[in-house]
C-alpha cells in the first residue's frame, strides 16, 4: 500500500465515522482555550477540566491574570503538572496579552510563541481551533499514531518533522480536524503500551498492524 493510499483510507474512515472531532478541553472562548492548552502540557485533559471552571470564573480575562500574584493563582492549579512554572507562565501570559496584544489572542504561530508557556504545539492548537488554520499540533498521541499508521516516515524523529510530513500530505481543509482524529485515536484505541488492535477499525491500512501480523500488502 502506498502512502497516498494510506492517507486516502485514513481520511475516508474518519470523515465518515468522526467528522466533527474536536478538543476534549472545556472552554468558552479563545482566551480560555489558550489557558487550558498551556495548562494541559504533560497533563491530562480530564485533570485540566477539573481545575478550569473555578479558574475561569475568578480569572475570566487576560487583565485578571495580569493583575494577580503567584500566591493567589497557585492554589487554583496546584493539582496539575508543574504548577509552579505554569503559575508563572499564566501571569506572564496575561501581562503580555494586555500590554502587547490589546488583550486579544494572536492569530499567528509566531506571535503566539512569544507568550510565556506557549510552544509550537500550543500555538498550532490555537491557530487550528480558534482560527481554523491548517496547523498540525503534534503531541505524543499524534506522533505515535501517525508513525504507526504509516502516514509519516519511521525516521521522523521530532514533532516538527512529523508535523511537516502531515501538513505536506493532508489536504488543507482536513488538517484542523485530522489533528483531533489522531489524538483521540491515540488516547482511546492506539494507546502507547498495548494498542487495542483487536477492536481497531484501521488495521486494513495500519503499518504497525501489518508488521505485527507479518502481513504483506
């Protein structure tokens, strides 16, 4: 099976079975999504969704984050991973949004990456979800699943290398939702240690399954 055929099979399956896939982070506006994604680094969406309701209630805008202190904000997010760094990042993020961006969420990857706590993955999520741009955020799930399916080369050793290959081969209009297809499939089916191949419906074009079963296509 060629790579083009794998992409076609991938798009065809999810377009029919999960056409409206979206983030599992709970948010009500772009600012809340940005905060939630920053908090979600190396942490589960489930955990983030447990802490953000109270956080968003008491800090509903960049101005509120900019005006708070470490000691005031820390208790809200103390149960997430790396709470010390993330507390500092959120305060700095609030200040920069207010001072440099008029409290608006930037629409480019370059501008977003200027914000404290915002790396390329987070910037890609925001430009994709908020602005519907053809940006592919590569987290551990996307990295793993795209390689197992054979959508990217096995020697693609960095998130950026995987991102570039996915963006190259996926139609632009599909990229924003394909990000969620890969994440959700990796979160619930193609899990890291024991992928659920027996219940997976992608085995007909999955390179990992072909190798595991000794199938030649």
